[in-house]
C-alpha cells in the first residue's frame, strides 16, 4: 500500500467538517440568490440590462432571461409517442510510444421508438485517423502520454457525436416526433482551443456548422438537448450576484445548488440564454439561431443542465424535451436511458484498446516499422526488484 | 424472414449457435439442424436453448407493471430486445458427404460463423432411418434424456406415414445402447411416448 492511510484518515473529519460549515454558511447566500431571482423576474429586461452592465468586463459565464420568467418552475408535461435518438463517443488517444501514432474514435448511437412504429436500433461506427499528418498546436506542456494534441481527438469525437445525432434526426423527422439527446455541452468547446491545429479547427467548425444547420432544418418535429449531469455551471448564480451587487454573504457555488432547493423532482427552470466571453467566442462561429440556451432539470437529487440552440427553445420543443427527459430518467435510475445505451455502444473496453495496440504494432511490423525502445515505458513493464 | 443463427462455438461432438437478437421461437428441443458450409454437411440435434443479456455484466432487471405482458414491456423498452441474445446448443449426430449419410462424428467441426438451418425432412430421414444416430446422442455429455426423446419424436414427424415403424426402430436401438441403464431407457421411452 503506497497511500499511508494512517496519515490520510485522521485528516478526513476536519475536511468534512469544513465542507459542512461552508454549506451552512451558504444558506444565507441561497436566500439572497432567491431574492435576487425574484427581483429579476419582476422586470426581466431591466434585470438583463443590469446584469449585462455588471458583467461587461468579466470573463465569467452568466445568463440572461429568455421569453420565460427567470423564476419559472415547470412541471413535466405528459410524455407522448416519439422517437428518442442519441449519440455518444469514445476514443483511443495517440500513443507516443507506438511505432505509428494514430487515434480511434468510436461513436455509439441509439434509436429508441416509443409508440411510433420506427425500428429500434443500437450501433456504433469507428474511424481511425488522422488521414494526413497535420501541424501540431501548442506544446503539450510535458504531458507524458498525450500524443499530438494538434489532432484534437476530443474535439473530433464531439463533432462526430453531433454529426451522428444530426444524421439520425434528419432520417427520422417527418416520420415521427424526435428528441435528440447529446451528452455534455451543445457546442464542442475545443473549437476555440489553440492546442488544436488551426486547419483541424477550421474543418471541424465547418462540420459542426453543417450539423447544426441540418438539425435546425428538421423543423417542428425535432427537439434537441445536450445533457450535463450534476452540472457545476454557475451562469445564473453569477447573474444573480451581479444583480445583488454588494451582498457580502457566501454565494452558492453553482446553479445546481441554487435550483436544488427551487425545484422538485421532475421540474425544470426557465430557459435562460447563455452569455459569456467564451460562449460568444464559440457562438460567433455559427449563425445566431444556434445561440446557446439552457435550463435546469431536477431528477431525484441530481440537478442537470440541458443546453439547446435558440431555435429549439420554443415552448413546444422544450415541453417535448422536458417530458422525454423525465420519462427517460425514470426508465434508467435517474439518467436518460438513450444516453446510457449510446455510451454502452461507444465505450472501448480495456481489452479492445489492448487488442488495437497489438494489431497496430503487428501492421507496423508487417510494413517494416519497428516500435522504438523507450526506457520509461520499459521500466513500467519491468517492475521486478 | 426467419432469423438464421450462426455457429459461435464449434467442436466435433457439438456446437453452439446464436441468433443476432433475442428470439421467442428459436430451434426447438430435439430439432434436427444442418450446417451446410464446409467440406460436409454437419447434422445435429438441439439439446438446449437459452436467452439472456449479451453482456453478462448487465443482468436483465425484472421490469414492467403488473398488467403488462412480456411483449408490452419489450415495446415500452425498445432497447432491451437488441441487447439480448438467444443461444442454442447442438450435439452432432452425423454428417453428409456427397451421397453418403454417416451417423458418425464429422471429420472436422463446422466453420465458425457458418449459418445453422433446419435440416430438411429428406436430410432427417437419411440420417435417422436406421436410428443409429442415437449412439452419438446417448454418450454426449450435454444431451439429456429429454433431448434424446425429443429428437426421436421430431425425426418421426419427418417419416410421415412411416413414423410408427421409425419409433419402433429407435426404441430397439435405444434398448440395445442402454441395456445396462434400464432406468435411463425407461425415462427416454416415456419421453418418446412409446
């Protein structure tokens, strides 16, 4: 045992006690935040103006109101016949110790019909890349196994998920109402990461734009939501703090903490519009119709964040998304069934990763390439005394 | 179209085949099946069938309201059927090479991923006519009395009007093979309905 439990365990009580004290202190801040929320709801345009003015030079994310009152609490409407589609991805990062550095992206998808007559489907598709060597981005800051960051594997995976979801939604809309659920944020945030090669970012921005445009073109049949479980975002809390300028009480650390006491099981908040420097940076790559909106949903003790494009924030589409999420989470112990199954289709097991590594090495050898010996890697394999 | 299972484990004495999905009506116990890929046609008798999750780390949870049938629950949870598999165990009972039908082990196992299809009535009659195929079944570890009895009942159907005569021949063959195991013989004969 390398972790010295006799040193660690005595520190735990004080650690938990400090956190508990913080939570108690935050109660007053929650009261203040709720009070600010009420004031915002009395005059949303004036509140928005005050928030924008206060956050003008801030890099922190914040929110402004949508058509709905900021303090709205909505119960889930009835769940109707529709088809839920979802996509999720997994990847094998390039291994700098391999004879050939490459990556694998495996994108899982599901089509789950509920009373629509569409055929259910589960599956995945994989790609190996890059197709051509590209320039690397910034230095990898000493990371040991990161491989060429310039390839933007995570970004490619995010874009592949969005494209897969768009393809399925496009195929099915017109045949039944469709709800597309994505895992994580709506936009692939690495689109503005300087660690990803500029050519890669440009290509993936174009592909993201096309996928979003295809989704928007699906019309009234389609609802879209990007699901972030246990979100730590603080856009609304930051806006409320801006409204309550000068309040010295300890403010809640996340929107989830605020809305956990605002919402009951299955209820959602109002739809808000995201506003921050980073959001603007990435949003500026796309048409205004794709502006990021979001709401929070409570399922059990979990307050999750749902991000959706502005065009998908109409009352009907949001109601369909809300009803679907509540139904999906009830089917799967508090997490959307479609996302869970898409993940299961995407996940690359340890065994598959090892097999891929061996097959890559074998192919490299077949073509006369030898894996360079690396002393650090060898020392990890050879652990004998 | 009826789904076709494929060989997923293969040996000389038997093989296992799996359907791509869960199937409520797979090959039946005692049914004669054929693998027609490879150097010879391998014939076998179904001795077991089981359905469950493809991934053993994800056990099937008992779902559904009190008034829901299995079909209702499947419809309400459309992903489940796609995550289940039906698997069938088969014991080899002979093979056909050219014109010769031999009630003996095949020279090699059927190819993995080969299609497994119902044996035709003609194939069943050729293989079962003298009932000597039963010798392979009675010594097969995975082939219990119920499977042997079911194979005789199934084969008898292929004989049409000659079913009774076939059952008599099968009974005599079983009596010869199991003369040292009267209790087992009785169990199988009861299963045949003789």
